[in-house]
């Protein structure tokens, strides 16, 4: 059963407040309202690495027999491809796998192969989306998933959503951390749409609360804020 919004938030912020307070170059251990306004312009662009059971799209330019709208990585992390055979996909980025397939095809059959690999569904990477969204729940990530894409998977914010206050909770090396983002600024191009990681928890604030999510988080002493999404 889904936890009520405030109950879920209470569980998350208590976990954050109880985390060890060890300073890190990428962590602010003193929190105030300004610190919570983390600029997504500093967000890194983590390259997604393929895992077992991921669903991929493989396209080999002008060769339909080697192209697949959907093909699965097996439990051992391998991909079975015609003319190539078994290829280790787990641990590679889609770009790495594309280059490796091009190399193998070039060595054996084709003069100048062009391969494109896209992750359709990341089987082992999930994100929880809660708060003022249409369909809260746990969703499978589709390769590299941004914050806007994650909210869209939950069919978007509700009418009472506070778009200027969207929290992303993340565990980094055993520590619970949080960062706040403004969906309105992201949509308007004023802020970079940050990439999420597996097991992130996204909470969209609601304008119906007498106390905002930003105020709740700012009041917690020692809450760690991560600035690299």
C-alpha cells in the first residue's frame, strides 16, 4: 500500500537526519534554504551501463536482418546477435556496445557498418515517484532517465503540484542525501534537466501543504545535499 505523502516524507527526512555527517567535496553538510536550491547546471551526465535483462533496440544501417526493435540481454549479461554470436553487453554503455559491434562486423563481414544501440528498458534500474503526480509508483528506468522524463512516466504533476519544489532523494555510499529542483525552470530551459540514478526517490511537493517541502528540509540540521545528479 502506498504511504501517504507526509508519512513517506517523514520516513525519508528522518533517515537523512540520522545519516553520518562526513564532509565530502561534493556534499554540503550544512543545510539552509539557499543551499537547497541546487543548480542543475552543475549536473553530471552519467553514462548508463547496460545490465542483465535490459531491453535494447539495435539498428544496423541498411541491414534489416541485423536490426532488432527489441532484443534482451540475457541473465549472464550477454547478447546473442546474428553474424556476431555472443557478445558481452553488461557493463558497457550503449555507445561502447555500438562500437564493439561495429568492430566485430567490420572484421568479419562488412566494410563500414553503422550500429546504433538504445536502451528501451533498464530491468534492474528503478525510480520511485511520489507526491503530487498523477500516478505515483515505482517505475523502471529507460536507460538514462532525466527528472522530467521520470515525472512524465508518472503521467505528470497534478493541479496542486508545486513545480518549484521537487526533491530527489539518493543514497550515496550509505548516506541519504537530497537535492531540490524547479520543474518550471527546467521546462523553460533555465535549468538543466538532471539525470536520475537507480533507486532514486522523487517527491513532487504539493501547494496544499501549509509547510512546504523546502521549508521542511531547510529546518533539518546536518541534512546532506548532493549537488551532482
